[in-house]
């Protein structure tokens, strides 16, 4: 699944109704400009579960929420029905002046957990057998510099398309977006609370240069205005809101007992 380790591109985001997603997806393949992503099932569909990291003082959250010119994230990701012995991906995603850079290394999920527990305290990072030792070193530097810890699990279903003539062109649709922070084991699959309305879909257009004219015209015809959606920040907001609600409920119960 998705063996490329280094990406550099622009990512344009839209938030659209589920019905409009179905119409656009049908149109993308009807004009022979795009085809279903080869890494998915017969219709380019697959599931993604990611563990995101942050520092105790939420450095990553505030970099993203405040839209700093340079910002970055660390995540551990698996696809579809993963087990502890499945391949996973440690990824650094950076954004600078609207250009997205993603660097990742494949590593067995059990080894990724071992690394997160011990880091390089027990020897060379290559002992974890990452597919790209250099990127593994970058992950360790980033994690150590920011004091990153596992924070939240985000999962969603995706349907993806890629260009027929332009292989760098990708269009993805993410739905069933859920988050949880009570179980950070990503091999347990997609579960949690919806942090985006289930009737809405996050559409992303990913290009190395500019959006093709035919696709720009199609999005205009379907009336798709751009709208930034941060899965990480929105999920954190929901988790903190739920935590506050639980604490308030506990306090109210205690108050009722005292009275």
C-alpha cells in the first residue's frame, strides 16, 4: 500500500455534501481523465487509521491552528485491516508556503510501538528495520526536539483517484471521519466519535504544479468552494470538548450528592 516515501505537492481542500461527492466521483471517471487509485479496492477505496502526536504544551496543535508559514506533524499510519504484525508508516508531514512535503518510512507496527516506547535507548534506530533509515533519524530528531507523545487516533474511509495522463494528480474523498483518545492502538481499527458531520466529505485535490483546467472547471460547475479542514486540530477540539463535558458531569454529580 502506497510505497512512495517522499512527496512534494500542493493540497487543496474542500468540504462538500456526501451527495455531491458521489456525483463528482462519477464524473471523474466518466471523462477518462482519472481512474480509481490502484492501491485501493476495485473502486479505489480503503480505510486509514492514524495516530497523531503532540507535545504537552500542544506545539503542533497551535502551529496548525495559527496557520504558521512553516508547520509540521508526526503520525503513525496503517491501512485497512491491520494487525500488530502489519506494515505501518511513520510520517513527517510539513507545510511551508502552501507546499506540502511528506516523508515517511515503512516499519512493522510492532517495531513502531517498540520504538515509541524506547526510542534509540537500546541501540541503533536501524535495529527497528525501517525501510528508510534516514527518514527514521528525522522522525527521532523531530520527536525528541518537540517532546512528542501519542495524542489522538483519527480514522476515515477514503476513495482515491489518480490522473491517467498526469500521474502526480490525485483527488481523494474522505468520509466517516472519527477520532478517539481512549484507545491509541491503531490496529484496533476505525472507531471513535465523528468530528465531521457524517453527511459531509473532505475532498482534496493534490497536484505537483497547478490544477488542470478541466478539473478547475468541473469543480466550478459543481460549486465547490475551497475550505480548509484540519483533521488533527478538529479532532483535538472534539476530544477536549468531550473531556470537559465528562468533568462537568462528574462535578454536577458530586454537587448533587453533597446537597
